[in-house]
């Protein structure tokens, strides 16, 4: 049964054409019937001019550029949203996956607006919430060492890659996102001084145009580096790795939102350019294999990691969602046996996001980030190989507090995807897989993309990163840590009945 809904896109088109038509009608009635109709003429001429301004000239709001005066209704309703939610719908903490309070914090950071609040927290202070322990004698912020992390130093790589901020843009492909969103994120990443992961979208043409540092992801379908039979084409990988902007390679084993299933790109979102970059037809959904053809067990997986490292000559990591710590331990034992380690492991929590996936996978598969991260960190320490690689954490790490918690549990750096989508204007419309994103981020519809102005949105990426970094160092100082490396589980208050306490 289809959901009863208003097609706002079609309604907006009707309004856009209807306003000038009605203006002319009332003008005619004013001339030939009664001059009192000119009152309505003036009203509709004003509305027409205002609508044209929203659609063509203002650059701040994507909703207004796509829906004109009709989009103004959203902001009117939003202005009385707290009252409506309090008495009719939901409070600021009930929406999922990110509640309004969380989204608002990102919006304020991205717009460089002070995010301080008054009166007190509205969080539940119960026996389940993890809290950060502060120091009796906090440090001054200028006493905290600046963040620095080098990938590939364990293998003494000539092309080792150093980041100077704790946050990186996680994997989002050109395909899942539209061209303008990729360009805005990539331009913002370059000026903010952070790398951006390409996702499994094939040759990273749009990313390269903006000059940011790139982490090229090899998905299970190997778009951009594949042979016709789906195996790795070493020459294509060498060619991409030779690009000066490509700084690291990431082998995607699984994704938090849909572990055990390959990537999915609905056919509605496959443009001619995307089809060409990925080497796929346009008349069907793109469904990646569930695993790399070369990787059928731990032995072949570790051999494949070594192969990619050898061919690319770049720091090479793997991305995975943990399903079983026993399986992870066996994988690490095979790495020890072959004396081959990835330069980093990105742990993607089950709460991670996706452009499209079956609901059963989103809701019921995978281990949440914090217990997964704690367990992998402990296993690496128990096997005395924690110093052979870096750990990167991903999964709703949109603010400095959650990032600090993840780093205290073992992460060396942080990935975020949806945090950056929210920074450039995502309103959590939940239409990512339908090609109907109302703010032009996850769509290839040119009319909807018109609302996203790259020259404006990239600045929000910079503000978001800068404000994350500033608050991150404030928190470290309050904890009493001079270096990120000093963080550990002792700096967290973890109630005994939480899932990561065991």
C-alpha cells in the first residue's frame, strides 16, 4: 500500500507557474471589471517577485531554491516546531537516527554559531549513559599537544600519510551523493585540511576536481579498478594510486549499516556519467558482491591486503563491521602468521549510515561501535600487535564528546559521513535512495541539485571541522590529557550494566 503523500515537487511547479498567471488575471480584472482587483494584483505580483528571488537569487537555503515560496512553509512550521513536537508529536530527543538536538548542534557548528546552551542538560542521567571523567586540575587548552597521526609509519613507507586533525570524511560515493554534494565536501575538505574517502564509486573524477586529499576505497565490486570478471586490475589500481591527491587505499570488507551484503545503488540514481565511471548499465540496480572474489578465508584475505599494499605503494587499510570478536581474533592471528598487517582498520559500527539497504540489515545486523571498538582494541593488545596498525572508528560520531569516548576505547582517528552531510544542509528527509533528496545532496536530479550552492556549502564544512577541533581540544584539556594518545578507558565513567562494560 502506497503512503498517502503530497508530491511537493509537482506542487511547487504549479505554484511557480500559477503565481504569475494569477497576477495577470487579477490585472485584467482590475482593468476591465473593477479597480479593487488591483489589491490582489499587487499581492500576487509581490509573491511572484519574492518567489523568483527565492528560486534564482538567494544562495543560502537549498529548500527555497528548489521549492520557492512553498519551501518557506517549512521554515514557518519549523519555527513553531518545538511547541508542535512538545504537545502533538515528539520531543527534541525522540527522532531517529539523529534527533533534532543533535542535528541542531551540527547546524550551529557548520554556520559558525555559538552552540552554548542554558539552564541544564536535557539528557537522561541514568545508569546506562557513558560519561567522560574530568580532571580535578584541568589543563589550559594551550598545554594540549596538537593532533598528528601517520598512516604507514609502521611499515616505514616512503609514501606514509600524516593527518593533523582527528576527523576525516568517511566513505560516500559519487552515486550515493550527487555531483554538487561531492564537490562541496571535497572543496571543504581541502580547505579544512582533512582527507575524504571516495566510497566505492569508481574513478574519483569529481573528488579530484577540488584538490582534496583522497582515500580511495576498493569496494567488493572494485569499481574503477576491476577486470571484467570482477577481480582486481592491478594496472588500474597503480594508475589511481599514482595520482598525487590519492594518499591512502581502503579495502571495504563490510559496512556497518548492512554487513553481509554488498553495496546498493538504485537504478534511479545511475546517471550516464556514473555508469561510465563504474562500468555498469543504467537499466538495473547496482548490487555489489557480498565479498571480494579473491577473499574466501583469512589466508586469502591477508594475501589480498599484501597485494594491494604492494601494487599501490600507499598506506592501505581495511573497513569492516565486527560480527564476532572470535572471528576478528582469528583474522589477526593470520596476519601474525603471514607477518602482514593493514596500515589501519576502520571499525564501522552497526549504527552507521547508508544510501540504501534492506531494513532487516539496517536494524538487526552488526555490532554497535563502542563494544566492537573496545573488543578489537583489547584483542590487538592481547596479541601484542596493537603497535602494528592504527584504528579508525565510525558510527554516529558527530560531536567531540562521542569522538573522545571512541578514542578512549582505542580509536586513533575518527570517520564521519552523516555529520558532514548535515553540515552542508541535510534535513534527514530519509529519501537518500529515491533520488528525491529535497536539498539536492543525495540526488542526481538537476532541478533539486540547483538548491545546493557549492560556493556556500563548502564553507560550512570548514566551520564544522574548525569548531569540532576547537571543542575537541577543550575536552582534552578538561580531562587533563596533554596528548590524544594519553586517552584510555580510565577516562570514562561506564555504568556496570552497559553493553561495553564486560
